[in-house]
């Protein structure tokens, strides 16, 4: 299998499942929340990433994924800088938001395409700016949608997760393992 992503979190998840894979990052430009409906964005980007890599590897099963954080119908992307990250964390403080991951699996030479999405609800603790700043000192937040990572000191800011925790990290393991293509092609 080929992972069409350079995400260290997705690599870690697949490695923890003992799945053999090769990383071939997609260089496809992702769509932004401005160009499509928020609920479609992770699926669209997962398909774009997957298709661009599958074109070069038609005999392989290719996995693409994209994760977004959504609050009040608005996508919260990766922060531009530390000031933006702090703004995002404070906006999420004491509130619930959705994390949606779109997943695409393609085997081009057999015209096989599977797409699905998983949603989880994340509730943040109520915290002050000092707590957010302390969190940012412990976690590199600039490469993370919403400026946080559940797996890195998440207990500081996260009160509860309803749904798949691995989905919040970047790949919904439970739903992925239910996908018949993984068994069909001997991946699991």
C-alpha cells in the first residue's frame, strides 16, 4: 500500500497497525474552505491527494486522507504563526467542535475507488491564555489543524472526545479496518 501523505501522525497510525506501506507524498494543491462547502473539504482533498499519487502507481492500493477542524460551520485550518495558533486555541476554549477526516482508497488499474469520512466531537476545557501559551511551549502547533494534537499533552486542553480518537489524530482506524479493500488486497 502507498500512503499519499507525509503526515507523521498517519505514518505512526499505520505503523502501529503493522500495515506495510510506502510513503509517496502528494504534491497536489489542496482545496481550501473558501472553494467548497466545509463538509466536503476533507473528502475532496483526500481524493485529490490519492488520485495524484495513484496516477503514478496504478498497480498499488493508494491511501489518501485529509483532516479538518470545524467550529460553527467554519473550517479552522493550520495556523499561520504563533499568534494565529493562540487565537485558535482561545476560540476553541470551553467549546465543542467537530473533527472530520476524509479517506480515499484507489487502485487505479482496477478502477477501484472507495471514499468515506469519519466525524468526532472534541470538547475543550475552559482555559485562559496562559494555559494556551504553556500548551504551545510543549507542542509544536504550527503544522496542526486547530493548533492542537490530542496525542501530545491533550489532557491540558481536551475535556472529552466523542467518537474515534484516531480520527482526531488524522486517520480513523476503526473505519479504515472495516474497509473490505484492505482484506481483498492482503493489506490486513
